[in-house]
């Protein structure tokens, strides 16, 4: 099936021609954390039929957004990763996620997959330019690193090297620990600089409605 397109000269329409199909931005979301094999990507995006995922990857490759790379022996496997043009989608993706909070309920975080936790934090945290710190995350056996510097958060899979702070717990509990302060710490393990933890909490920016819902759930 051919991809649909708007056939307009508008740059927004042109962007949607390339990333507007279902699953496309979720592929970008997962590859923003680093390269993945096809089977890993299929699990991470959460529910895309393999034939649809294959078509989306083919389309993203043809547009220069995703590329394939062969890993050398002894791994000898093909991985997909974002190109430099693909990585330029990270900032719009994070901003779109922030806009999407207008339509979320606090309880939605209960269904968040561990692989979605790093980007969820990139959405709810707005770091000031002067703050520089490294956060290590561990959720359901998966490790991630968030490097905050210059007002931006870079996220990747794998253990953080020399983190200022490490937080372990389910996605729901990690987010609660940041959004709700001390009242949300019950479900997580926290190691490292408490000053870094308070700095992260000061970066949280979510709609007041979501905060009120989360607080109500915590005290219920």
C-alpha cells in the first residue's frame, strides 16, 4: 500500500508526508535512545504488526530519517538507527509530547513501558541552561542514562557512567518521585546527591490539572 501524502508545498504537509503515518513517530521515539534490532524495535513500539513496521521502516529509510547498520562479528546483526536528519526530530517530538499532556489523565502513567520512561522524563522536565547533571534510571531490569546540560536532556540506553543520582523503580513510581516530591518516594530506590534530586523536581513542568490528579491518587 502506498503511503498517503498531502501533495502540498507547505513544509508542515511535507513533514507529515514523511512522519505522519501511524507508528512512524513511535519508531523515532524508540530509536532516539539508540539503535535497535528489528525484533527489539517491534517489542519497544508496542503492538505494531511486523508487516506494518517493515513498511514504516522502509519509508523512513527512503526519506533519510532512519538507516540500517551491520554490526560486526561476533554479533553480526542488523540494527536500525536515526540519521542526523532523523535526530533533528527529537526536539519536535519532545514538544509534541508536552502538548499531548493536555489530553492525558494522571492514571495513564500506570501503563507506561520502561522503554518509554526516559522520553517521558524528557517531556515533563524543563531544565534551565545552567544545570548540568547525569541521572541514571533503572526500571524493570532496564537501564537508561539522562544527561542534562545546556537546557537539553540527552537520553540513551545502558547504565549511566558516574551519575549524580540514580533512581530505580517502575515508570509510575519514578515519575511520582519527581512530580510529588518526598510524598512520592515510597516505591523507588534513590542513590546519590539529594541536591540533584531537588534540582530535578524543580524542573518538573506539567499541567496543573495533571498534578492535582496525581496528588489525589497518591493520598487516596
